[in-house]
């Protein structure tokens, strides 16, 4: 009985991931010309996107607080590739769509596993809040900085070799 419930839960999570990932806009839908951020900004140059996409970004600061060292299998991190974000919030795996237009960056609804991990609730909350509130990004050296609409820094990630 308990095994059947677990299998059902795993299937439900997989279907949820599939639904979220299939709802992301295509590259053609994200490309626009001219205007201000949020009003049809041009897509960032391929080299700027290449610096953002395809890297493993480890969270080092969330909501103004340093992220404590964690087991490498549980560390909060993010990878971005072709409109799809994936990573971990410090406990659970997360995945979902993102939209990139120049320096504008927004994340869509993120699906995730639902494990219970000791002592990670605050990190999970800050990680999820940073993704929900992100409106633009900047790379400074090997650091990815996510900002909210008011210009307030929400998260800082450090590039790490995969």
C-alpha cells in the first residue's frame, strides 16, 4: 500500500515537471526588437547569454544573507539553458521555465520535489523568493547577481565547474 502511494507520488511529480517544462516560451517567442525592459527588449547578445546559460551557479547569498556551507548534493544552485531552469533550493530539486530578454530575466512557475530536509526551510524560502522576485540580472566576474524590480539584490550565485 505504501509502495503504491510512493509510486503514485513519483508519477505525479514527473507529470508536474513535464507540464511546467512544456509551458515555457520558445526561443522565437522570446525574441523581440527595440524598447525598454519588459516592453519588447532585444535579446541579449549570444556572448552575454552564453555567460549566463550553461553554467552551474551555486548560491552564496540569498535575500542579503550568506548561504552556509552544505553537502554538495544539497547545495542551492541553478543552471539555465535554452529557456529551462533547473537546480536545487537546498533540499528539493526544482525546474521550470525562464524568459531572458537582454538584462531582463523572469522565472515562470517552478515545479519541485517535496522532500523534508532538516534545517533547510529558511534557505528554501529565500531561494524560491529570489526566483519569484527576479526582474533582471548581471554578471560580475564569476558571480551572477539577481535583482528585483526595485533594483534590490535578491541573490548572488558563484559560477562553479559542473
